[in-house]
C-alpha cells in the first residue's frame, strides 16, 4: 500500500464495518455540500469520465452513485465542481489521452479554484504514473487505483482535511465491498460484476498487474443485484469479468460460470443476459450447452483470438492453437447455429512475421467473425512481451492493420447479410431527434436503425431487417414475429 500525505483527522465514532463506514463519510460530505449549496445558492456538478473497458464503465457508475448520494448533479461539461477520470492503461495511447486531458483540466481549474480533480483506475496502479503526476500535475486532489474505488467519499473527506493531494493506491484488494449506491448510465441495461482481476498473464497484457488476482463475487450477491436492477426497469444485464470461465474457482463451495448464468436467468422480468469476456482456452461444453438451451442468454460469444499464429499464441501465453481455436468455433456453431462470434485481434506482437499475420487472416475468414476489435500491439513496461525481440515497425503495423480491416469488413458483412429479411426482437437503446430513428440491438449484438418514437427507449420490439449495411441494418418496426 502506498499511503501518502494523508491527515489522521477522522470524525469520532466512525463505524468500522463497510459499507457503513463509507456511508458515514458520504453523510458528512452530503451535509457539508447542502450547506454550501445554500450559501452559494446553486447546484454543484460532477463529471465522471470513463476511459477503457466495460469494467471501468461499471466502476464509473459506482463512483457517480457515491457523488450523486452526496448531492452532486451530473453534467457533460468538464468545467464541473468535481471531475473524476477513471483511467485505462491497456495500451499506451490510452495513457497519452489521459495526460492530454489532465493538462486541460489544470487550465480549467485556474478559473475555477474550488474544483476537485480525482484520478483513479488502472493507470494509477503504475508507480511511474504517480511519479509523473506528482511532478507535473500538482493540482490533482485525490488519486486512487482499482482496488478501493468504494472509498471515494472517505478520500474526498481526507482531502478536505488536508492541503495536499491524497494518494491511496493499493497493491491488492483486501475485500469486495457491496451495497454502495450506483448511478446507471442506462435505465434498461446494466453491467454486473461477477469477478475481478485476472490470473492469466498473457505476455502482452498489463491487466493482471493493475487489477490483481481473480476474485469471484458471491452468487447470492450477483443474483440479488440482478433482481434489484430488474425491479428498477433493467431488461438486459451484461455479466462482467476479465475471464468469466474462471468464475467460482475461489468460492467455497465452487460454482461454474454456466451454473451462475443459469441462476441469474431465473430472475423474473430479466429478458436478456450477455457476458464478457470468456477465454477460449477454457470455454466449457457446459457453457455452450447453457447458451444453446437458455432463451435468455444472447446468442453472441465474444471470443478473443489475439492472433491466428500458433507460434505467436504460445509466445502470448494463450494456451490454445490456431487449430484448437477453430475447432472450438466449429463446436459452438454446431450446437448454436444462430450464434454470432466476435473477437479481439492484436497485430504487431513482437516477432510477428508475414506468415504469422497470414494465419490471423486465415482464422478471420474461417471463423467468420461478425465483428472484431483490432489493436496494434502496444508495449507495456513490466510485461514479458516488452522485453521480447523483434518489435514490429509502425509502417508494417499500419499496412497489416489495413489488410486486417479489409478482411474483417468482408467477412463480417457476409455474416451480417444472413439475417436480411428476418424479423427479430431488439432492445431499443437510442433515439435521434434529427433523424427520427431509434437504434435497437439484436440478440446477436448487431444494431438496427428504424423510424420510431422516443417512447420506445428501453422497450423490446419486433423489427424487420430490411437492408444490411455491413455492420448494421436499416429496418422497420413490425407487429409480427
Ligand atoms: N497491446 C494491444 N492490445 C492489447 N490488448 C491487451 N493488451 C494489449 C496490448 N499491450 C487488447 C487485447 C484484449 C483487449 C481488451 O485489448 O486484444 O483482448
Ligand atoms: Fe489480459 Fe489475458 Fe487477462 Fe485478458 S485474459 S485481461 S488479455 S491477461
């Protein structure tokens, strides 16, 4: 644990248990803010910005929940009374973006001296980042990492007792704190954490170093959260974990991910379940069977390939080969013919040859991915791949990226075409005033735009898929299914 520059002044008689202790800090800050609102006769605003993945987006909802409980009102503007940047460090460009934005916040703070700036998330787990912030950005108020986001109120309280930045970054999580407030981005769909951390140590990846070891949440808490969300109008949940197939391994008694998803699907009123992300090395037959037979589970599997070259997969520590990956895809398709398979691909991993890259293109064609997130390898210091020979030049990477995108585009639009003319149920997720169009998401994760009213938001409706535009459809609402 790195404790830094914190005062020891606490209010008397604080509860020791969590989350009661955090509620005590939230109540103190709430009373103080109410006083300030009255004195200054205005609302106080918050801006919570997420960088990175769905796990971070979920954490941001928890951070916004705490601030909302205290009395802050959300705003899209970064010129807010409190700004939280929930950062990502999976690739270098994520870090670069954050530094640029912090510089901008510093300029804003000059004309808004009471502003509080909070930095948290994966990037803050890296020592060199903390050093740089201390040196170059002295106007930051609070810094914490990924393991103690539940402490936001306590850390803000400590900041008010001090004249300096409060830094509390921990190496590991000592517990999972449940039952703090959350402010959902959407009323109709929500993420639910089922586990934290990762034990896989893929050689390019920084996540295990910044998110720590795997910890599964208790299934009772997961089901209870899903029930609560569903009661409040949520139709679709996304079960979140770095490697959901490992769910339950550290629980007593153990529980498989397939068993968990079956339990979650029993929640009344819940209509759709998605999950992110399974590792191809241990996607079980039990899970494939559950997806096939359980009508609430979306027929969509996000299966990160990373590379199609068995040689590189070994260097990446992925524990599967080109052949076994393709065999897995075949097995999934055989049992769930409707399934959409999507993926993540990295190009330019150290030592990647033209032949390795051709293997990746070959898998893209054979696996028939519906879409792919494609990344240029980014060197993360502290990971084994950062020390490997044969870093690939930018020029080769961008040339390969272009070819990869072309191939993915070709394959994906052919896959999407299959649904043309069909009528499918969609969850209405967005409405655009200017076009008068609603955007709905199909079970297989494709989007369809169709003329409709704003009142459809959050509803499940039938839509005829008239025209395939590659990655999305144009459609029309239909009364039949
Ligand atoms: N460089 C590029 N892409 C990466 N990913 C993880 N680490 C790196 C890295 N160092 C990608 C992987 C992973 C996704 C979330 O991010 O494809 O599946
Ligand atoms: Fe990173 Fe691999 Fe863990 Fe995914 S499974 S978070 S790529 S180490």
